[in-house]
């Protein structure tokens, strides 16, 4: 029987296809004890051997796709699993009466704590995360839990309770027609990902999805925010017709490639793209982005078991810069923390991670990670125009520290006779503090980009991930507009350019206003660019 479910629109087109329900299974250790240590030991040895085999396949795969250096982490994990220390620690736990899952978890945690406590040895400290990682791989094997999302062979409408960046990272995106999630908010990073891929998505439907839905036909209407399950024939043919109409409109928009982004009255604004990796840059070019306004570099750090090396980062940035062929590329330095977590950072558990040791704060606390990234970006700048942008700035002092570090990195590269290009430095205005002192910050940098997603979260003390706050959100709240306007005015007094790279940049209802206050550039997900250009060209 046909059923309609309402959700919040993330990105809106129409998708028709088979439903696939993804249910994340989290390993649970229900009891600590066992009556049958022998059975637990043989289960452990079997699971460990399966994990070692899996790591070999991952290593081969990664060597082929990303190179030996990237693949090394898998061979290291294989070695740690084969090592006697780990096996002995688990055996000890089982002999003490623990079941296999509990003994593995305890062995992983104990070894991790031991390595984390080694003073003044950053290399050994980082190995702590490896032990946690191998333990959770073995526990997943013990409990028969698959890694990541395994999609069927054909394209599907992916339905889940919620999706976090690490779920969507390894996803074969060409197989996803749409996302529908019962939780999640329109500003979450999964929503951002859906927008950047131009995938239809609905979040926060509030409903439970049963596994039986897998294989049934669904329609996701990303304009009205409706998910229809098992539609009747009439509804299906109506939606097929609408889908064709949208495809025709998309074809028409392509006529705007190469055209100016200017209102009828002659006011120009630049349209840049937000990206997370080199394949997004290909999309950005396809939609004729005039530059990259926000390269979320942290995506390079997610879904990994160890820090990406300077070389790997350099290759990645260079690839984007080369692809963009002379168009400006603004790379935002690492914005890890909050919902973007990577275990190997070994971040302390915080009560409020969105307001914690994240983004620039983490980079200034761990200058070796930051310097590696800066070196990679400066080296890549030899291949085209680059802007480096720093996230979550709240004070002039932070910028002074950053400038010291950039000077050190430049000098080091010069001493090594490595050439660099012309790099402009800018900051994100995404905390109320930064907006309020934008006059002072403008003295220090060449450009600003307003991150309205976080600026909204921190101005209103409203968690951007929390869907239950939706009724309290006031669109175009004057508090936010005042902060934006103030930032633009302060920037322009010092000849600093200002872009908007948060999701508000793609809100058609605000485009006219942004142009009227003098915003220089809007950076949006690539699939929005041509429609936004059309809209701007029709403005008075
Ligand atoms: C923002 O905060 O508006 C922004 C663009 O950055 P992110 O969404 O990655 O936090
Ligand atoms: Mg932000």
C-alpha cells in the first residue's frame, strides 16, 4: 500500500528507484563473562585471522588506488594483530573469565593507554589509536558486523536512521539516487555532502524505517519534502513526467556556462563552489564555478587510520589547483572536531565538542600537524592561485600566531629551494566574536568568508545538528543579518573581500540582499551554481 512520509528538504530534485535500508550495527558487549574460555579463545583466533585477511585486501586495494604510503597503515595494523603482545593480552582476559569481545576491547584499551602515556614520544602516542582500531575490527568480526555501507549492485534510495561523514565517505556515490534519514538536520555534513553531489535528500522524517522496505519502490520529492513508498501507478507516472521536466530545465541551465554573473542593473558577484575533494572540483568545473570558495580539507583526514602525509596532501591540493586551471582555490585548513572526528587524533572526550578543542584551536595546539598542512598547501601554490583560509577564528592573537607559523613555513621552504606561488591569507567569520571584531581582523588578512552555518549555531546557541530545534529557527533573523552586514562593511573599509560560504549563500531569497550589501562572492555547492546565475541575471 502506498505511504507518504514528510521530511525536511536538503537538496531538491526527484528520485525514483528501489529503496535500500541501511541499519548501522554498533558492536555491543552485553556481558563481561564466559563459562567456556576455550570456545571464546577459538572465536577470537578465528575473528583475528579474518581481520588479518581483510587488512591484506584493504592494503592491496589502497596501494592500487592511493599508493604505498597510504596503504601502509593497513600493513601496520596487520602486523599489530599478528603480534604476540596483543594475542597474549586477549588470552589473559579470556583466562580471567571474560568473553572474547570484552577481552579484545580490554586488550585494545589497555595497550592504547600504555602507548598514550609514553611521554615526549608523539609517534608512540599515535599508536594508541591503532590498538583501538584493531580491537574494534576484531570485535566487528566477532559480531559479524560489516564495515561501512555495502550497497546492492543497482542504484538505490538510501534510507537510514542517520548518516555521519564516516558512513558516507566510502560510499559509491554513483549508486545513490537519494538519501532519506529519520534523524539529522539540514545543516549536518551529510546534508552538505548530498548538496555537493547534487543528490536529492530528505532528513528528519521522524519515522522508523523497517528493513522490509528494502527492495520496494520509492519516490523522493526533494521539492515538497515527501518520500512516497510503493506509489500507485498514477503517482509514479506523474513523478516520471516531473523528473523529465527537471532534466529538461537542467539542460537549459547549461546555456549559462561561460556567461557573466551580473544583475540586469549591472551588479556583478562571483559564484564559487564548495568542495571536499578533487572529484568535487571536477563537478565545480562542469557547473562553471568561477573558483573554489571553500575546500573543506578535513575530508582528507576523515575515514583514515593515520594522518595524511605532507606528500599526500600536496598531491591532493595540487590536483584541485591544476584542475581549476587558473581559477582561484581557497583551501580551508583543517576543521576537525565536533561531528568531524578521526580516532587517530586521540582527542579528549569533551562535553561540548562543537565548542571545544577544534579547528584552528587544535591546529595551534598541535603545530606539527598544522605545519605539515601549511607546507603542503604552500608547495601546491606553485601550480595556481591559492587562498589559505583559517576556520573558527575568535581573536587577533590567533591570527598573529598563524602568521608566525606561515612565515616559518615559507622560510623553511625557501631554505629548501622549494618554490611557492602567490598565496593570499583569509579567515572564516563564523563566530560572533569574529564578526564583532571584524574591523580589527580586517587589518590582518586579505579576505573573509562568512560561514553562516556555524555563525548561526553560535549566535543563537543552537546546535546545527539538532533537528528538534527546527521550530525555533527564525529565517533571516536580524541578529544574523546585522553580523553579516557589519562584517562586510568593516571588510570593505580595509579593502578586504568578503564571500559567503555557508549554506545561506545558496538561499535565493537572500541573493538580492547579499548583492545589495556588497558581498563579493557566494560559494555554494556546485550543482546550485547555474540556477543561482540564472536567478541573479533575472534580478533588477
Ligand atoms: C560554515 O560554518 O558555515 C561553513 C561553511 O563551514 P562548515 O559547514 O564546514 O562548518
Ligand atoms: Mg564552519
